[in-house]
C-alpha cells in the first residue's frame, strides 16, 4: 500500500471509456482512499429523467427537472461481494442499469444542463472535504477541485476505446453492434468537449496519460511512481 506524507485529492479527467474508472479504483485501493465516479452521478440523474418521463426523444423538460432535482438522492455503497462501489438512485441499486446504452445515449443532454451540474458539483465538493479521495470525471481538475494536489488527463484512440466498451457490453449480454458503440463514443466526445457548461478540457497543471498502447498494469505503475516521487514519505 502507498503511504503518503498527507492526504491528497487526485482528480482524473478525460474522454469516455479511457480507463479512468479502472485506474481511479486501483489507485483508491492502493491508497486506501475513497473513490467517486462522477459519471455515475450524471448517469443516475439521466435514469431518473428517463423513468419519470422528464426526457422524451432527447428533449428534456427542464422546468420539471429543476423542480424535482431536490427529490433525487445519489449515494454510493461498497459491494463487498463484487468488490466495487454501487450507485444508488433514491435507495435503489442502479449500478448495472446506468451503464446500458440507452442511458449513455441520453446522458450528454442531461450533463450539459447548468443547474444539474451545479448540484452535482456541490455534492462532489462535499465528498472531498476531508481529502483522501480519487475522483474521476470531466471537470474534476478544472471545476470541482481546481486545487487538487494531483491531476491526470486521460486520452486514448476513439476506436480502441469503443472496442473496449463494446467488449464490456457484450460480456454483460447487451445486444448491440460495434458501430452503435463507436458512434456513441464519438458523439459523447464531441458533446463533452463542446458544451457551454464546464466542457471537457485539460487542466493546465494536469499530467497527460495516453492509454492507447499501454496495459492497465503499466499505467498503474507509472502513476504510482509519479505519486511516490511527489508525495511519498
Ligand atoms: O464517465 P462516464 O462516461 O460514465 O460519464 C457519463 C457522462 O457524464 C459523459 O458523457 C459526460 C458526463 N460527465 C460530465 O459531464 N462530467 C463529469 N464530471 C462526469 C461525467
């Protein structure tokens, strides 16, 4: 286990399906830190909208959503059997449901809404108030924790990312084509980078990690070396 001089916040941002959450989870384990997947929070709000007819044909009923936003609670609970953190939407475990393609297809529309982001950022800042946290997303190093001690920005070739995502979805039993997944990845990249509210962009002080040609173990080793060098005892 890594032993640091003091507790820090590690922000991991980057494109979809770049391996952010895999790296973040492994790091949190090494450091005995909390891990928060902020994408899961936007996905949970999206699912709430889908379940409550607040989104139809990609049109969001923003007035109603704003009214109901306070009725949405999102929590994370560690699942000992599966050794992962599960996302709960109003006390219902939605961890698997929020990863399905229909949620992925709608999430960019919800995550670009200013008042949704504002609420998520408040919750996220609260989770980091005692430090000792690894958080991944799109705006963690730029908006949520611009003062984070360590920031990474992950990139990888879009086709490779789509292939990884496609494999994951197939393993879960989803019946989808590679084209659908590839288009979703490309479309989300475009929407994430081009939205007006907190677009995906590299924080000036973040370290780029290109995940195209490295294994998860190589990536983790590189990051641990960086952490040891900067913050090790
Ligand atoms: O990391 P992910 O693919 O599960 O994220 C789902 C969507 O949520 C993604 O398309 C962009 C959005 N998102 C965001 O806007 N800000 C974050 N901090 C995290 C995710």
